[in-house]
C-alpha cells in the first residue's frame, strides 16, 4: 500500500512538472536553405503591416500566455495567380503579452525581451524568407517552406498555409503552426514547479497589396 501511495505521489510530481504544447501542428524543421538560388518572377506586393498580424501562444503547467509581434516590413511575390516568394521582417521590440495587464504584463514582456527568451537588445529583428511553395490539399491550401531567423539562428521550416484571397493587386494568407523554441536558442525552462512548453504556436495573417 505504501509503495502504491509513493508511486502515486511521484507520478503526480512528474505530471505537474510537464507542460503540454499549445495546439497547432509542429512545423517540419531542417537546416537553412541557400536563398541565393531562390528566384521568383512576378508581381511584388508590399505587406500591409497594419492589417497583418502575428499572434504567439506559449503554455506552461499552470496555464498559457498569448500575445503579438508586429511585422515591420515585407513583400509577397505573386506569379500565375499563386504565391511564388516572400520575405518578412518582425520587430522583436514589439513582442508583447495580451492576456495580462499592469505589473504582471510589464514583467512578462520584459522577460520575453531578455536573453532568457529573445535577446531583443542584440537581436531586434527576426526574419522569414520563403524558399519554396507547393500545392496543398485544396486549391486554397499551400505548403510553404522558408528560412526563419530568430536570435541570429536560421532554420528552414515547412508548414501548411491557406490562401484566402489572391489577385495581381492583393493577397491574404493565413497559417497556424508550432516551432520547437530550443532550435532557435530560446531555452528558458521556466520555474521548477511551472515548466514552460517546448513549442511556441504562431498564428499568422498576412495581407499584401500593390
């Protein structure tokens, strides 16, 4: 009986120390791809930074936090009524939680900008450059690969996206995927009794216009 109680106690501690990842399909990750070989001919549209959004979610044992990062600039190239290329820059100084207010928000936002997380003082920008676009399951679905650079570390990721609107004058696309944060040196584990999930979820809406 004592062994059963001890086993149950140990199991409870182990479960309490594990944080489930946020909902979302994990992006396939591999080494970066040489972008010099990636070319696209078509209509280059400027990203509407006011209409475009990047929403992040991270989970921990005791709950979750969500927030935003502003897109600083970007372009999407359209060819034959399809996305052919694109490159985007995120302003990491704008990373912010949206589920907190006051002192708690200030503490979390400051920590996210610190070296434990995104080291914003030395890495003020993150970038993403499309290296390949493939057809998806439906006419509106695509599979996008691109080089994602965070904290000066570049990895090539592949994820599903949906093209909601497209023409030679405008495009709107969305994506919902997870990355393993340690691949980009974001290795803060969290408190011993409140560990942070290994993955971060990103929900992206990109709007570009001529």
